[in-house]
């Protein structure tokens, strides 16, 4: 059989994929034509008062797509297709961990798609057996326990209004997390996820609201989970089982064995059974059951957004149709290599990386994981061993890569010759790429020599493309990294409510944009005259970005009030992001709705715009939190700076010697940086860099700053795990520093206060 495009008004890309090798679908027929994918077109007569026209991708303007074919409409069907056609290919890879020494193996071990299929099947059967026979199950009292009893009878009827019991996943990125997710999706079990930075109150809220009876977790969380139930016995009464991803020694006499046995006893005291991964799998092999395939309307996952206000998170209900649409979008745009290897570094508990790994398994690539208990500091070592061909990450990581590469090349601290040579290399490659629509910057002299070494320094030896999302990134950063590493770096846009990415830049001429809306959604903007965003702007309509289509969620979990605020009766989701739609139909995110304040003299300021302008105009900066209010006349900021770049600044602009700085601790360097005269010099440079962008007015200029190396961290609670700033929390956290800046007054003028 051959692949044929479906009719223009079909919800599918292809007429049928029955009997067609997955390698031919995702290795040859996709990605689709980049010439049309890179643009969106307005639908005739679709504009309404106060709203722009509706835009759809130029590839399929007649109908939105939800899947590649009628045979690939759920995550389950995508997985079964992969198990069939990629059976002997590696699926998941990790560095084995020695629990006695606490060290990871030097190389990666992998399992095939066939082995993944066998493991998830046994795990699912074992889980159902353990839950059905759980001594603490009380089906008369808890609805989720009754759902366990009736799961095999009722699974075909599940939808967003009547879902299965919920299994909770709780660990860092590891193969077992993905296997558990694959297992739940192939047995029509809805899942949700916890993560370390939530804190006990939010974890309790999620477990209680979902009535989850079981948590599949790494062993380091078992004690805290049991304590959570011990502290909340009423609201967590339905929580009766823990599955440990790590092996437990329940018979030995070593210190670890005694600890494991103590954990099991502690859990039993609070009506929770504990079993480890191998026990569950072995039970499934003894008591097998058939797959329980979900429908398109079955709920795949409830993904809780951490939010930026500090309130309880909202649970986004994501069905198999939505998840499949999200995977379809990515595969329609991005190339899949025959032996692709993707590195999964971002938290799997968040939808961004979850979409990525769904794409990896659908396209037949191998997903690699960071070492257990790894940190951002060990990322590069893992990359050097695994050598991925593609990866997604956030701007913060790319900015650190850029800083390291610049310090070794165009900003080399000691060699003017190296600075000159590397600047020529980078400039030449940037210019070559600008002359091509996609890629096109390979240089016969530079790439096999200079660029090859730079790639190897980051483990990018085999890297072909990478994606950035979740926060703005400077176009200059994109161009530099593409040139220095000979990769394509795509910028995407998406939210939890859209199952992550729904648009992406796929051509060199869309630099700075998030590309056109993909084939699985449509967009429009709502004008915001009070913020200065209008439909008749010279560069295209601008306003609040709205999304609709098969990739967009319909409701928040048990939260009709928030659903009504965010989703219109005709299905439009208001994102809260302010966007401009260019003449090519590309999305440019420029602001956040309601993310503005009035200064004392009456001017309105949108802090995110100011932050992005300073970040994109200054390579010294890695983070920025801008503050102002109606009682103040000027803006102040808490800034994160690049450690290497800031040392060069102190040497070149402030007269410090390298030798003296080399012997100082990070805290001592920060004390120097926060001296008034040093901050004045730094602020002068930052203002110059920002104003080169020609995007700010005079009242948007920073007047005072406070500096740290990384002030905005998840651990401090001031940003979400996807690095979105929690402004109300940040204001409280940095209250002392902000008040001190205003007490000191503007650094731009010789006066104490304004």
C-alpha cells in the first residue's frame, strides 16, 4: 500500500496507514512541506468585532487535523504501531545505578521496543491484581476503589466526565516513569504526576482531589508519602498502595534492608501496601490480562499546572485525542532520523517533555535519561556519553551553553587572535544560514575542525536539531548557537492546555517568532486597547492569543469556575499571552495579559516586555525580574548574571584584577557586584544594550538593580518548574531588596529618592 493524503476536509492527514510500515510514515512521509508549514492564512469572513480573523496552517486550511490516520487516533494505537514496526530498535536508555556506591554506570544500557511492550504489559496486569486484592480497599466508601473493581467492565465508557481511577507518578526523569506512563495508557488508566518542588500541601491537594489510590514512585519519596497520609488520614483515605520504582530488600539484614522493611511496616500502619517494581511485574506474568484499549475520549492524563500566583494548581484534563493531536503536530513539523536518540532532561511531570517523549516513541527513536540523582551540572557529562540527535530544553539552559561557548570563542578572555578567528567563523555561518530557508550553513573548512570541537564539548557530536520553549529566548542566542554548533534550534509555543507545543519556527526567516500555528489548531487574537494592542497594527493584528482545535483542552479538573473564565462556549481558550500575528501568519509573543502596572506618573508598564528586552540585549544577563508600582516613579530589577561574563566585566570595566577575583568566593564576588558604583557601571551597560533594541520608552528604563548569580529558582518558589515567574511570590521574597533599591533611589541620577 502507498500513503495517500486524506480529503481536504478530513480530520486526518492520510487516508489510511493500514499495513504501512511506521518507518515509511515517520521517516519518509513526514515532516510535511516546510514551505507551507511555515505560514498560516486567515480564513475568509472569520473576523468578528474585537477579534482578528481566524488563522490556520497554510498546509491544511480546510480542516484541522487530529491524527495521521483513522488507525492512529489514541496514544495506545500509536504505541502498538511502534511495538509492531520498531520491535528490535532501542526504545529507552539509562545509566544503571549502583545503590550501594551511589554511582552511575559509565555507559548507557537500553531496552528494545519489544522489551518495553513486554514490561508494560506485565506491569499493568500486576498493578490491577495488586489493587483488586489490596486489603485496604473499601469500595463501599471510596468511589475510586469501586472503579478498580469495575475497571475491566467499564473502561470502554470512560471520558472526561467519567474517568478511571487515577494512578499517580512521582519521580525524577527515569525509564520507569515512562514505562509506567505507557502502561497506564495501554490499560485505560488515567494518570497524574507529582514532582519534588510541589511541597506537601499541593501534593496532598492533588492526591485528594484525584482520589488516587496508588502512587508509582522512586523509593526516596516513600516515607514522605506515608507521612502525608498520616497527617491527612481523612482526605487521603483512598490512598492505599505504593509501587517503588527502585528495588526493595524485604528479607535481608543489611542497613538498607532494615530501612526498606521499616518503610513497609510504617506504610502498613497507615493502610498502605508497598511493593517494588519487580514484584509487580512478576505478579503480572503470573496473572496476565489483555490490554484495555482507550478511546479518543478516554482521559490520558490530568496535568496540574503549578501556576504563577501561589494558589492551588489547576488540573488540565487531557484526553487521548488531545495527546495524539499534540504528537501529530510535532511529527508533522520535525524530522525523525532512522536511529534517532533524544535526551529527556526537562521534568517528565510537565507536559513539555511528556509531549517530546510521546513523539520519540511514536517516531521510533531512543529516549535517553539523565543519571539518577543528577543535577544540571551533570547534564553535559550525560550528553557526552549518550550523544543525542535531538533534544528539547528551556532558554535558561541554552543561555548557559551560549555563555560557555562565547567565553571559549568570541569572548575569549586572553587571546585576541582567537576572538577574531571565532568571530569570523560565527559571522560567516550566520550569514550562510540567513541565505537559506532551512539549515544551509555547513562550511567545508570550519565545520570539520572548529565547529566539530565545539559540538563535542557539549556532547552535541550527533545533534541535528533542538527545540526551545516555555519562556522567551533572544534571536541572537538562537543565531549564535545554530552557527557555533551547526544545529537547527527551533522556537516553539504551547501550554499545558494545548498538550505543550502547538506552533514552532521551522524556517530561518521566522527567527524570533514561534512560527505559524500547526495543523492541529487555529488561532485568533482579541484586541486589548487598554494595553495598546490593536487589530490594525502596522505589523499585523495584536492582542490576547486564543486557541481552538483538537489539540486544545476543554475543561479543568473539578474546577468549572476557572474553566468558564478561560474557555468560551464555542471552544476558544484564552491563553493570557499577548501575541502579534505577522503577515505570514506567524506568532510573536510580546506580553502577558494583566501583566502590567501603572507608575506614579501614570505610564503603564508591561514588565515581561522590559525583562525580555534587557535579556535579549545583554549577554551578561541570565534572569530578570522587573518591579514597579503606582507609588513609584521608576523601575527596579532583580537580575541574574552569567558568572564568567560578570568576572570579565569586573576586570574590564571596574579595574579589578583576575588574580584577586580568582581567590574570591561567589559570595564575595556578589558583594563586590552589589556595591553602588559597580551597579551604576553595570546598569549603564545594561541600559545601553537594551536601548539598542529600540523597543523601550524612557519610563521603561531600569533605575536600580540588585544582582545575584541565580536569584530566580524553583527552590525559592519564585518561578514554576517551567521557569515562569511567580510575580506575587517574587515580590514577597525580594521585598527587602526592592525596598532597599527604592530607598537608595535611582542610580541614574545624583539623588537619594524619587
